[in-house]
C-alpha cells in the first residue's frame, strides 16, 4: 500500500541535514572509504579541538570511554587517521604520542593536515571562514618544526 501526501504536507527537514551532507563531502573528499565508526571518531575529534590542541592532547583511554568503544577498535580507527595499516594509506590527520609524565599513557594530537580538515568542516557548517584558521595552522607548523630539531 502506498501513501501519498498532498504537496504541502511533505516533511520538511532542517538545514542541518544539508550541513551533515556537506561535512560528509569534506571528509570523503580526502578518503572515500571511511567507516561510520571512523567518521564518528573524526567528528568527536573535531568537536574536541580545544582539548586536542592543549599541550597534553587527549588520552586514548579517555576517548575510548567517551565514545563507548573498545580500545582495540579505537586503535584500528586511529591507524587509518594516522599512518594507515596493512595496505591502506593513512590520512595523517592525527598523531599519537607518549605522555611525558606516564609513559604507559598514549595521547592523541592533531596534525596540520587534520587541523586543516577540521577548519574546512567548521567553515562548511558556519558558512563563513574561521578567523583563527591561519593562527592555529601556523602554531601547529611552528610546533612541528621544533619537534623536528
């Protein structure tokens, strides 16, 4: 049985659906094969930029707890966002490092490429350029140069 609506009764969805599609377009332009779980992780990362850009970054155990996923699953998703695994090329949007105070703790930070993608998503959602983009990208570039010395 088919249900037909009068044209004025069609459901109307918010602009948020179009924005969600635009975010997917930004992310999949870089890598079309991202799983829903990896995309969820990336959106979590984008939402927590302030915590990721701090000196310490985010502990991986905390990310796994907040996303309610097993630590091993998080590791495989991070592999794709970092250097890749097996025959899959990584995106290099993040980097993992060891906590200076507790060497058993692994922390997550954004790379310059990852920060660039996050800013592109923000620009799609807000409809305007982010005035802080170049400041943050320069900061990440300067920090990377210091690490390489």
